[in-house]
């Protein structure tokens, strides 16, 4: 799970760099960035739930 989380973070940072690399300060990119932040939060919640379920099954 740790390696998967690292891969997800790296890919998310690549997307963020891609959006910022197009037109920094553009309204559309600001909206995309906000959506990405919400996506990161959602992914973090999902990963935490998966970890809790995995630890629960192991125990």
C-alpha cells in the first residue's frame, strides 16, 4: 500500500506540474488545481479506509 500511495502521489504531482506548465494564473488552471486538491483529499481518505479494512482483515 505504501508503494501504491507513493505512485499515486507522484502521478498527481505530475498532473499538477502539467497544469501549471500550460498557463500559470489562468482561471481554468486554477479550477483544475482546486479539483486536483479535492481529488488528493479524496484519494487520501480512500487510501486510509483501505488501510483500515486491510488491517481489520489481517487481525
